[in-house]
């Protein structure tokens, strides 16, 4: 008996978590018959493992883990998306600038009709998990509970969005700092921290250790609030080569920002290079090769997937102290939290003090997608129980 306990204890965290998720999903599927989950994506672009946006990445990762556990999942997203379960295409992704409003209406109209159709066919969804940032406002048009994950800072949502929230909507935040800004929201159900697919980074840190690390990296969505131009300023001051990798979304103000602030710096700074919309394997290679990852966001970040991925790759992070970054980056342990460009320049000189194995261990302990899916499964269960109580109260009133 004691030897069995030792064997179990020696099993990897990921395998233990996977077994837990399977148990939760089995219960999720059998006891409550909640086997049909519809995930609603952000309408602008496709969902896949190479998505640049955090909401799309989380949806792809979460849906994969829930599907692995045995639940039936369907994703409502742009045509060409790659998901683990079934894809319900709501239309083509945007290719023209400033086409968001038309695409959002097309997307949401398609989702509403799809949900109603499934209900008419006797195959109704048990839950809609909304990652779009907007569909939940139309939840009154369907007879299905909606869990809306809030991926953005409170200030990014119009204040009127949270007036007269439909009664079938619950919210969750992705970090404690974000939740504090939504403390007045009565329908806030829980905080579920984001996680990443750690299995995708298992060999990255080892490969980097063999080859060595050099240069700085900035990786993400290229827009003004993410401020990649400041990362280029840091590289210029330190005279260290930098790779700026990411995607410019089809918004004119994003494209104008790139041409105004980023492109001139790329041309002027020696040893600065740009990688547009890198594929997943390229992102992992860049993370594994970098001396440090720079996060220069000016917004109150609600999470940071790229900081998690850097830690899983054994790469130190130098990040502006904004929002939830202090929950992801352990100052002096997995990187450095700084206030401005000057402090970031000084922190670059200290990256050799950060242990690559320490970063990896921190990621494995704290950023597991399996843990994230497990917590969402628990939240789904809780919402299902509340819905049953609500219906019972209505029927017996």
C-alpha cells in the first residue's frame, strides 16, 4: 500500500490533473447530462492553436481539454477555425479594415438561430460559454444559461453593458486583480485563472539550454495599448538585438499605430527584426531562444498568456507592473516587474540571475490548462445545480 502511494506521488502533475479532469468530465457528462457545451468565439478572426488573441487562445485550449475529458463540444467561430470538437461556422473571418460591426452582427445572429434550432430539434445546449466579449448581451434571446468569461479590463467595456444583464447570464473573471474591478457585478460567479497547454512546451526549455539564449523578444497583438514600440526603445538603449513578433488586427487604428510608431523604429534600430503572424512552432522557438521576453503593455492586463508561455520555456520576463502581471510574473524569481522603460533597461542586465529551471517549475505548478479546465468544469457543475434549483422553484411556485 505504501509503495503504491509513493508511485502515485511520483506521477507527474499533468497526468494527475488529466485524471482529475476525466473524472470531472465523466460526472459532468453522466450525472447532470450536461454533455453539450457551445463555445462562442470572438467573431473577427479564426480560432486555432496559432491565434494571436488571448480570448481565442484560451477558448482553443479550454475546449481541447474539455473535449479530451469526454464532453461534447461545439465552437461557434469564423470559417477555417480548427477545434477539437465540432465547428459551427458563423461566416468568413474579417479581411477588410473596420468590418467588425457587420461581422459581429452576422456572428451573433448565426449563434442565436443555431441555439434555437438545436432546441427545436430536442438537442438543446446545456450551456453556452461565451468568449466573444459581446454575445452575452443577447442571452435573453435564447433559453440557455450563458457563462461569459470577461477577458478584458473593466475600462475596455462600455459601462452600459452591465446594466440590465439578462437573468440567464453569469460572468467569470480570469484574475484576482480583474475581479476586484468587477466587485459590484452581482452575477459574477467566480475567478478562473488562465492556463496554457504545457505539453506544447515540454522540449522548448531543454532545446534552449543546449543552444544558449540571446536577444530580446516581444510577442503578441500589435496595438497601441500593448506598446511594442516601447520594447524597441528598450532594445535600442541596451543595444541588444530584438525580435518583434505578432499580428496587426484589421482595424485601421491598429494599422495606423504600426505605421506611425513601430515601422520607423524597426527601420532605424540595428538588429531589430519583425516576424509577422508567426506560426505556433515559430513562437515556441522564439520564446526558447530569447534572453528575455519584454511585456510593455500600458493597459491593466487581466492575465498574460505570453508570460506563462515564457515561463514554460524557461525564459525570464521583464514586464511593466500593470494589472494581473504581478499574479503571473514572480518579481526576482521568474522575471522582473518594472515601472517604465528606464527600469526595464536596468532589468535586462539582471536576467542572468533568473534560473531557467525555476521558471519552468513555476509554470508547471501554476499555469496548467488542465487545472483551468478542471476549475471551469466545477463552475459548469455549480451553474447547472443553480439552474435546476431555479427551475424547480418555478415549477412548484
